[in-house]
């Protein structure tokens, strides 16, 4: 929440006019641009903690993924058309989580643009509440 609040409260007049006069996802695009790296830095360690927790006989999701992708990547280098897989599962999951988060922001923006009067008070109360 503080990351989004900071992005909104530090918005310039030019940014605000850009959001008002641009496409249907201009606010989402602005928030993504201004918050993504900070959110990534906050999310990734938490994702890593979860992925590194043992889930069965001391083996974590991360360890299983590393073994699977490591074996695949060893074979892939010799098979035409097979590409190596990124074994950084923390990075992948963090990116997917943030993509889902901004997809939800985009949905909210669509609702606001469709009916600004009905939505703005509730959102302002949730953000600054």
C-alpha cells in the first residue's frame, strides 16, 4: 500500500493529465512504471521463502524445480528446437504475481473509467482510508 500511495502522491500535473487524456489503461501503466521495481523487491523475498520451504521429505518446490530444469537444460542443449528454461523460479513466480496484481488494477481502472462517480469515493477511502 505505501508503494502505491507514494506513486500517487508524487504524481506530477503532467502525469495526471497524461492519465486523463491517454488510453483506457493509462493509470495502470503509470502505476506499473512507478512501482514495479519496488514491488518486485518486496515480493521476491516472500516468494522465495515460500518456494524454499520443504513440502515433502525435506524437498522444497525450488529444489524440485532446479533439479527438473537442470536435467531438461542439459538435454535441451543437444536437441534442435529445444530452448533452455530459466531455473530462477523465484523470479518467474514474482513476475507472474505482479502481472496478476496489475491485471486487477487494470480491471479497477476500467470500472472507474466506465463510471467515475460511483467508484472514486470507495477507492479513495481504501487507498487513503
